C-alpha cells in the first residue's frame, strides 16, 4: 500500500517506520520542514500528488501535565488545526481510508473502571489536559462525520492508552510520566542522590503500552482495515500505580534510593485504563512487558545522551 504518515519524526511515527513489516509498503512521511501540517492548502497539494491508499494521522503537539497546564492554547490550536487539515485534505483528495490516532485522555475523568468506547462524551474531562483532549475529540468526530456523510469514505480512529518507548521526549518539563521517571531515576543514580520526588501520593493508576506495540497495531490496522471497528481502544487493559512505575524503573535502572512525595503537585486522573474488548475481538494484543519496555527505552535514552 501507499501510506501517508503524519508525525513520522515523532515517537509513534518513527516506531511505525522501523516496524519489521514497514518495508512491505510505500511510506511518505514528510518532516515539518518539508510539510507544515498547519498549512491546509499545502497538505491538500501533497496528498493529492501522492494519492495514498491510506493516511495514518499520528502527528500532534504532545506533553505531560506541566506542559499541558502551561500552554492549553497551543495544545488546542495546533492539534485542532493539523487534524482538521489532514482529514479535510483526505476527503477532498478522495482518499478512502484514514486511521486517526486519538488518546485515552478523551474519556471522562472521574471513572474508576475500565474506559469503554461508548463512554466518549459522557462526562467531564480531566482539567490538566482538557485542551488536548478536546482537540483530539474534535478530529475523531470529524472522521466520524466524514464516514457517515460520504459513500466509500471509511475513516476510523484508534484510542491508544499512554505510550512510551524509544524516541520518546525525556525533557523534564514536557515529558510524559514514564520517560520523566526514567530520566529522574537515571539522574539520581548518576548524581549519587538517595531520593527521588513523586508528584502526589503515588496511588494514581495509569496504563502504559510500549510504542513498538502501538506501531504493530497501526501496521496491522492498515493491513486488516476492513476488519477494524470504526472506533477502538488500543492498550494493555492493565494498569499500575505511579508508585509501581517508579519501582519498575528503579529496578531496571539499578538505583537503590527511596521516594519522597510532593502532595502539592497535581497527579491528574485517579485512574485511567482502557477496556480492550473490541481489540480482543479484532484479535490483536501487545507483547512487550513493562520491564522490557523500560529497558529498551532506557537504552535508547542513554544512546541519545
């Protein structure tokens, strides 16, 4: 297939391009310098010229709690803009298939159980990443409207859980939870520190999946698109406490210190784990364990220093 991939220089995009089956297909994955996705006319021109069989939309402005709180305007405007441009260009160019990547942060914040696809737009969003979530919902719904309005258009969306892995962002301000943990514990180990700070009390629960597994789901989704439901969670279906993620990173990295808790800092949703029933019916599941994923990610972090 001819696959147009946005975000090809991001963590997910790079893992897709390095997937063992990626060479079966012809990818076009322009860099930001080559194509600014905020420029709708330019996006349409490139997509029309390439004439892809499918578009995978994995681009976006991403970051952890602190980055989202500091710049909600930027997270909203950029993610809405690029998503609208890509989906609109796909429709105008007559591209029949588009696989959009949303995020599990689009689900209601105050739910203690597994998050099902039917729960979309049934409750308030988590305030610390509300702008990003609203942008992701807008693009997901645009895919739904295009599919409902035009015969032959089959635009679908994955809703991945939190992702980590090689090519992640380890910046202490912008990083998501797991890469931030890896960096903090590495610096504590190399700096001879005996303690590492955890935001909150460590009891909030999160689900993380290795980026290579999400890449596998994306390749599988492109190859088995007809079998794919219009909207599907992609994840492990298993969550751990923030404390347990710190302990796993400590174990893999080999640091023997202890943890301190800053209860004045935001910890986000109390629990966030997706229901993977549709994913199981589609007959796919991730295969990389948490410790193996952290080990691979830590190795990539060290290689990038």
